C-alpha cells in the first residue's frame, strides 16, 4: 500500500514540476497609452516584474518607470541587452528608463542575475 502512495505522490510532484517549468502561464500585459508626445508604463518590481509584458507604439518616445519594492539583490538591476541598458534599481525609488522605439520587434529585459524576465513589444 505504501508503494502505491509513494508512486501516486511521485506522479503528482512530477506533473507539477512539468507544469511549473514548461506550462504556458498567464502573463500580465500592458499597452502604453500615448499622452501628448510620449508614452509611459509603470513596472512594479516585487518577486518579478508586473507587468511582465509591455507593448509600446513605434516611433513615440517611451519611458518605463521601474519601482523596486523587492529587497532581493537579484532584482537590484534591470538589463535590456538589445538597448545596451544596465540600470540600477534602488529599493523604494522609481527609476525612469528611456526606450528607443524606432525599430519594431520583441525585446527582453531581465534582472542582473538573469533569473526574472520581461518582454517589450514595439509595434
């Protein structure tokens, strides 16, 4: 009987691991609203990024306002490799990061340790 319980528990744990790492999870997406000649989006940094996916309009100057509430040193930087940005995010402060929206495409950002990620879409 105990072998059956262990086998069932193993299948359940294995299923959870597969779902956690390979499943398609709902990603919070925000489209920036253009106000005047600029567009901006606020990104909360707490155990990751919220929203994780930001959509910007091509050709309109954009600013992403990162506010880090997380005390973890992993999230103390944000890196946009395609834009050459590696910006410190002091805890409890908002850091405005200007984004070049001249080229459409999908770009990523990550924490300094490359453990937490976000996506930037310019269309």
